[in-house]
């Protein structure tokens, strides 16, 4: 395990251990997870991600979630009736996930070397985890474990907008993220590389002005700020200036 990976591992182990010890957090209902747990001004990409989950996942699906963490976005997959395996490098995070979401199998796993046979899953999902592994290795593993015709669904950050790049750099300097996660933050080129292993795809970009919405929310309220941000995204058809993207890569070759 390299230094950055170990740092991230220890950070998430510590965070999950604290949450496991917090009785009030353990009583938090699953309804507080998923898109509803995200502040309204940043919620739109997660709402769309969940719509994609509900569109493509059903009770006949074998689904692998990589970088599941404590299960923030796992419950929406489970609610489809699918057979779900949630993975993460942090065992403490998966323990917390298992306490909150019943009926989900968990497996401690490095997304660069998934401990599953090839062609084991119909769908692989990821919510904000793509920067936690070496891109070529992660993308190759996603394709490997998918069955022919399989689907990859993800929501993640984009790394072109200079405002967001600066914000992530500040968090890095504060010790709140590692250098490798900065370097691996998804780009348009990364998205295109992922798509090379699939026959078809849908991509939607969100948040051209997300950096302004906290200030706008103080003036016009969070819901109105979110509506304004969504309207600008639709009118301008944001791409490289986006904060987040949702990708549905279909028909694994």
C-alpha cells in the first residue's frame, strides 16, 4: 500500500470508527442517505445518478459498488431488489454500512485489484470514488468484472474548472485529501478512456456555478439557488466547466 493510499485508508477507518461509536448517528434512518443527504445546492447530480440506478438496476441484477464507504449511496441500489456487493478498502466503513443497510454483502477490496472472478456482475456503480485508484487499473478492473453487455454507472467530480481545482488544492494543503487524488480527479480524457470499453453511453454535466451557490443561497435560499444553478447548466450545456458528471456506460464490449 503506497503512502497516499495508506493515508486515505487510515482517514476513513478513523472516521467510520468514530461513527460506529456514535449512538445518535447509528439511529439515523436510511432515508437520510443518498441524494437527500446532500445539501440542495449540490444535490442535482446525485438525484440524476439515482434515477439512472432505478432505470438500469432491477431485482435480476448482480451489482458491484466500488468505493462504497459507509453506504451513503448504497441504499438506493439495495431498494431496487438487486443482489448487491459493496466494496471499500476500509473495513470499519463497511461494518457501519452493514449495520445500517441490511441484505447487502460487503467485501474489503482495493478497486485496483478486485477480488472477484471476471464477468461476475451485470452492473458496476461508483459514487465519487474514481480518484482513489490508478485510473488504468481501476477502469480495467471495472471492465473485467462486468459481463458482456454490462453497465457502469457513476457520479463523480470533474477536474477542468480552475475554481474547483483551486478549492481541491486548498483542501490538499490542509491535509484533507492526498496529492494522488488531485492527480487522479476525472477529466474529459478519463471519461473518453472509460467509454472506449463500451458500445454506448449517456453523460450529463452539472454545476457550472456550484462555487457561487453557497453565496446565492444566503440571498435567495438553497432551493432557489439550486434551481438557478440547474437552469444555467441546461442553458449553457456545461462540460469542462462542470463540477460533477454522471456517466452511464452501456454494453461492455
